[in-house]
């Protein structure tokens, strides 16, 4: 992910704004999840794949939950100025350290690469304080060329995965608020994530910002070899380019200005006028993600002995984009999430739906059931759709008053699903632990 200092200032201002809106939590609990094993993702390939998408989300969620909770508990009562300084420091440091939002963003890129058995390095693990550009490196041109040739859908998804991670994390925050009432400072984290993605989209659709970023990068790479370079450049510009050219040979990108290797980075002016228009429209629609009342500390609507909350999410996908409308229903012990989806690519729209029964008590266990159906456009400028779906069953076993063993078995047909690294048909199993702190 590429960050500029002006973006950091913008996020800090927004986080302070949200911090000032913090109210008493509905519940005084912290909850930590740790996915310990994910099959088949961590049983394939030539190297140990860690973290998976889910593991990276678990770690980043815990990071922001803990940091914002401590600010809320110990700094917020001291006044606005100390809260401002603490929030600024926490979110600034989080951009340049492992476990923060930039780290998770890059790890989701790496997960897609790892699923193709391509190893890579997350620069955030090198603590790149002050760097306006943060990258995934350690990847050879030949590996990227083979990836695009053999799996063009996955190659498109690779560029979008970082921004997907942030929106998926926001859904996790929303679920915690709507289903469990854990709301201290989650709005801060959601707002930071949303503004991050929106700012990135604005950067991608600005030719001037594209040119400024690449001028900086090319100067730094004058003497570098290909494994020192970022794997794609500006994510959403590359996503637009490859979405419209899924079968184009990777070498068509040309030669790197140093004279060695492929020029991986797509400039705004390399897009056709129709592609620029599509990127502009997608960037506009990405503001849909602000339509989440939980981000703005608006209480759920109470009616009929239950709480109801409606929120919207916007994803870049392997075929284009997905706009999700989620209804959260909580009438303890019945907790349900109903989702309607609109899928778009440059030439057609289709739809999907999902229903989830969440953490329903069955004796001493807690069970979840999720069903999804979709008709998704194929990758590329195609009017053809893929009809498929998903079924997932989760069972959580309490082993103490505060610790549960968590398991999820998920079958997914062909197609894109947020948080699932596989685009092809797949059967996955995850297990881990959940620790609830009173």
C-alpha cells in the first residue's frame, strides 16, 4: 500500500473526530480470535504460508481493538487534547509497524501470491518509518508473468486484495458492534480504514498523483534489481488495467526505466479513455462504504424486542466490484445477518444474496450457518456469468468460562468471496481459539 504524509494527517484528524464521539460501551468485554490452522492453504506449496487472510485479520483486529480500548479507558477521560495526541500517535505508528492496517493490506496481497506458490516480503516488517511508499517485494518478473498467464482472474484479484482486506475488517468491526455490543472506538478504526481506501482510490484516479508517486519510485529504483521492486505499483490502477486486459502478455508492460526487467507499474495515462471512465465510476461508488451507521456511532434501531442495523460495503473484486447491503438482526439468542449483493463489471450487472445464523447456542456449543448464492460476471470484459454459492458451518466449543475452541468448515463453488483466497471451487477448514475478557 502506498501512503503519503498528507494521508496520515487526514486519517489522524478523522480518527480524532470519531474519538470525540465515543460513548460508554454497551459491553465491557474484549474479544480476541486466533486462527491457528487453515486447510488447505497452510498445507500446500513449497513454504509455510503465514499469515493467511483470516490470520492477518485476527492480528490487525486485535491490534486496533487493544490500542483504541486503552486510549478510551485511560486517555479519553483526561480530555480532548491528550486524546488527540494519543490517537494521532497510535494511528501514525500503526502505518509503519507490523500488525497495523498497512501490514494487513500487504499480507492479503501476499496471500494471493502465496496461493500461487510465489513467495514475497512485506516491507512493513522492516519498519519503514517516513517512507511515502510501502511495498511487497521479493517477487521475480517471471513469476508474475506466469501468474497472469495461468490465472488471469487471480492476477486481477491480487491487486485488489489489499483494499479488500480493509473493507472485510470493517465488516468484522460492524459484526462485533451489531452482534455483541462491543463498540468502544470501533468507529475510529472503521473510519480510518474507510478513509484509507477512499484516499487510495483518489490517488489512483489522479494522473498527477500517479506521476508524482512513480517519479519517486523510479528514482529509488535506478540501481535496484527486480526483487527489490514493488509487485504492482498503484493497486487500483493496475487492477483496472489487468481487468480490461486479462489475456495480455505480461511483457507488454515494457522495460523498466533502469533498462533491466519489466516495468510493472501502470500509469494513469496508459489506461484507455473507457478504462479511465470505469475507474472514475468505481472510485465514486466506493464512497458507499461511508453509509455505515456504526462508523458514525448511530445506535441500532430497536423494534419488536430486537435491534436492527443496516450497513453498506464496497469491494474491488476479481471481476469488477461488489456492493453489499447488510442487515444485522439481533434478538438474543437469535442473531442473523442478511446480505444482498450487486456485482458489476464494465459491461454487466448481476447479483447475489447471503444469509447467516450467527453464534446460536446449542446446548453448551455455539453454532453458525452461512449460505450464499451468486451470479458473478467472469473476469474481463465479458457478459458471461458464473452461478454458484457457498455453505459454511461454524461450531465453537467452550473450554473455560472465557476461552472457546473455534472451527469453521466452508465449501465454496467457483467465484469470488471476500476473505476467501481461492477463486476456484474449494473446501476449507479453519480452527483456532477465542478469548473473551470480561
